[in-house]
C-alpha cells in the first residue's frame, strides 16, 4: 500500500511534465504545435525524457517518507537526482530537457512524502528549507546556465527560486478566477513569464532581452481580453522567435504549479 503511494506521487510528477509540454501555445517553448526556439527538441523527446524520470521520482518519494527535512535527506535526494539526470541524458542522447524539473519537482515530491502533506504553503516552505541545506557531494566544476548567469548578472536561477520558497509559483497560483480553464492556465504561464528572472533567456541573449520579454508578458496579463485573442500575444510569439529565446525556467515552474494544483 505504501509502495503504491510512492509510485502514484512519482506518476503525478510525470503527468505534470507531459501536461506542460503538451500545453499549447507557449511562446519560445516546445509544445504540441511548435518546437519553439529549439532545433534539437520536440514534444516526443520531452515525453521520452519525462518517462525516464519515473524511477528517480519514485525513489525520492520512498527515501523521504516520514524522514525529517535535514542534511541527510538533502544529500540522499541529491544523489538520486544526479542518477536521474543520467537516466534523462541516456533517454535524450545527451540533450538537457528536464534538468531543472528534476530539481524543482524532486524537492516538492520529497517534501510531500517527508511531511505527508498536500498543503501548498507547507510544501513550499519545506522545499525552501530543504534546498538551503548544502550537499557536499555535488561535483565541483559543474556550472549550470543558472550559475553562469548568476556569476555574471547576480540573478538567481532554479536554485535561488527554490531557496526562496518558489515565490513565483505562489504568484502564479494566486490567480484564481472562477474557472480553471485554458485561459486561466495561459495567464498563469504569462505571470511566470512576466516575473521570473529566467536564466535560460539571459544565457541565450542578455538582461535587456529578458526585461523586454517580461514587460511584454506583463502587458498581456493585465489586459482583460482573452490571451489567445490578444494581438500582444502574437507580438510575444514573434519576439521569442526574433531573439531565439526559450523561457525554460518558466516551463519547469509551470509544470510544478500544475503538479501542486492537481494534489488538491
């Protein structure tokens, strides 16, 4: 019975990742109708990648079950996370599809299993505590895009997002209209676009491009017209194509938001 719980939690994580990549349209990102700003990725690759993470997420849920949020847990899930990354790269022939998602969803799954809670505030607080613990087994010299941009521009990537308690997930999920329909989720995505200092964008371009992207996204969010009917949304799609940018950090948080929403 307990083992079934671990599998179900992991499956919910995979479902969220598949839902995210299927959600269309998503300017700059791979979805069901476009490869976005990626010539080496498509939706089938993301599906394959997501499936490769199941065992890792299940192991994280199992090892975290009723385990206190402490240094030992941080190091154990860090080890599983690195093994899961290897599974992902094997499935994708070396293409980084879900490295950020392994980090964010891995933390959330671990906290849910550790604390045996479905309360979003409690989960995000637990993820904040867990992510702030140091993992001495992280290999030296492995610079992620987030680390590179943090060193250059002093903006936080996925690590900083988690260590601050995923504030942008809270911001996106605070948008709660009467219906949880397509427009609602598209607006939540654009709330992420407008507020996340996405290091994927900065790495591929520069800070000014990020700020222009955020400003355009914010302009769409504050308009009451349905997003898909808003001419500014077409401008956003064109903007991502023109500058060849991909808000991959937002995609990970979008998947995590859906994952948390489906727990309720």
